């Protein structure tokens, strides 16, 4: 853990394989190459260094990001902070993101920039939510479905996260709280309950196995529980966003029941559930999701998809509930940070003998 006099430390979790699931095959989703991902990392680190970050600690990987970045560093680059790598052997699975989030928290990272889609951001949040003094995250969208992370120039995200990490903007100005969904499965036979989280949507499906994990067939959907639902979003949360929008800063969420047959179909919604993929979704009903009030899942057996990927299977007799939690974790508000930088002149410099005069 870094001490009070330690140089400001920024963490980076860059997923080398985000946006490579089945949705890229069935739709026209993009796929960033490794060189593009390395360029994003370089730009965000250059922004962070300009903001005052002296050191960055990165997640190791086998996908090529580390190899290309180290090749760049050998040529010398004074615009970057000192770069180190977390000390663990990557497995090229989501476990890498889990391990990196835990290690960055233990190392005293003041903020963590995450490169990935909703699933990568969920993995980092799952390990940080509820931990004392957990660092905030700043998200960069490099995945398939990106309802949670922002599409933004990495240099600006690096500047904003760097200004906060360097202690130049207070938490009250820089950070905003976020909601999450807590899923609890209590087995019918007694056993230990299983608990997990989603930061955008928890979707119940009729399918009995996890299978290919990524979810894109609307005919298999039974219900969708949404922490927020914005009409311009891509992915399963767009179902709620086009029915009754709920912003990520608004209290509460939304629960949508989907129809299994025409007799129970109230309306059919055409939703953009993946890039280039707008499909009909039969809707039976929807209601607001109140904070801290568990809602029981009506489906008798199936799977739970967390932020677009099937993660949990449950059987008949299992008790499944979804609870919305407010103020569960913090993110860096890039727009507010940059507004503060402009207002307070945080990125200005002048000769010592030349005062700034406002027109």
C-alpha cells in the first residue's frame, strides 16, 4: 500500500480480448486490434502524466498489449509516467481482471482506468464494491456492448483520472456514485447461496446452461432487470430504455417481463441488442425497481446473464432474487473533472514574472 508521501499511482486494466464474443460474428460489431489497444493505453497514460501522475501499474496479459507496450518503452518516451506491471501470471480469462482489481486496490492505486466492455467493467467493480477505500474507476469503451463505459478520447479520460489520482481535484468534485444489481440464488436443497452482481443488466433466460455465454437471441429471454436504461444505449438495457428510460444518476431501476407467447404479449419492441442487430422483443409488462427491495424472479429454471453474458444457472425450486443497490461504487466524472480543470486553471502554466490577466 502506498503511503501519504508516495507518488500518485494510477491503475490500468486493459482487456486484450474484449469485443471477441459471438455477437461480433452474428452482428457487425467492431474488433479493436492489439495495436489499437496499445495506442489507447499510451494516450491515456500521456494524459495522466500531464495531469501529474508519476507512476502507473498495469495488468499483465498474454494477448500482446504488454509486449507491444514494452517495445515502445525501449525506445524511450518522456511523456509517460513510470510503468510497472502487476506481479501475477495471466490466465487470459476474466480471472485476470478480478486479480488485477484486487492487486491495484492493495497497491494503493488512487484510480483505475478500465479498457473493455460492460463485462470487463463488471469484473473490476465486482472485486471493488464494498471494499473500504476502494478506488474509483474510469471507463473506456473497447468491448462489444458498451452501455456502461463511455466512448471518449483516451487522452481526456487520462487527464481527468490523473487529476484526481494526483490529488488536484477533490473526490466531491471528481467522483459520482453508481448503482448495481445484486443477484442472489438460494438452492432448493439448502446449500450455500450464490451471489453476484451486474452493473447494467441482469437478464433471466429460458436456457438451462451457460453455453456460449454471450447473449443475443431474444427468443430465449424471460425477464430483464436494469440498473439504468437509456434510450441511446446498445445491448439488452436498450429494451428498458425504449420502454421507460431510467438514467444512471436517477434513483431506482427497471424490471421488464418478456412474453413467452402471443397471448401474453402486450407489445413488441424493436431493440438494438447488439451493434447492427435490431430484433423484435415481445414485452408482457414492466415496472420500476425500487432500491434495496429484493424482487423474486418468476422463471422456474434457466440462467442469469450478467451484463450480457450468461454466468449463473438455476434449477426448479431455487429461489432467485434481484436487488438494486444505490451508491455501490464510484466512477470518475470526466466532464466535471475537465470543467474543474478549466475553472481552476489546473492545466495552465505561465512564466513566474508574468501574471495572467482575464479579459
